[in-house]
C-alpha cells in the first residue's frame, strides 16, 4: 500500500505557550489542535466519499507556538483528485484554519 501523505510545520503569530489555557493571548492548545484536525478532515471528505477512503490519519501537534500537521490518506490509486494533492491541501487548510482562529 503506498503512503500518500503530507506534513507541514508553521509558527503561529501570537500563539500561547504550550499547555496554555484560554487567555487574552489566544485559544487553548486543545482548541488549536481540534480546529486544525477538523479542517484537514473536512478537505479530505470534500473530495472523497467516506466509503472511498480506506484509511485516514490526521496527526496534529501544537507546541510552543508551532503547528505540525501530518495527513496520511489511503484511497484508490485511480481516485480523482490525486491523493497526495488532497493530503497537501488538507495540511494547508489546517494551517489556514488555525491562522483564522488566532485572528478572531
């Protein structure tokens, strides 16, 4: 089974220290992780029916203001659009969702 995945790391401006709770500085680490994961999964299922995806693993960490998103996607090789492109879009969208969260 080929591994079509993508990962990305990015700093988030104004991010609270790891383990921080909701403060004037921004959302909690848990909220950041949840937002990124939901955004990434949303992109995958925007492109593919759930029955088409045989395996999806979205791993998100947010420590010391650095967001790391890894998406492993297994769908049929002939699936359109390309699995790798969808995984990369999911990573990028997760980062954008977190940026929007901090902009609120």
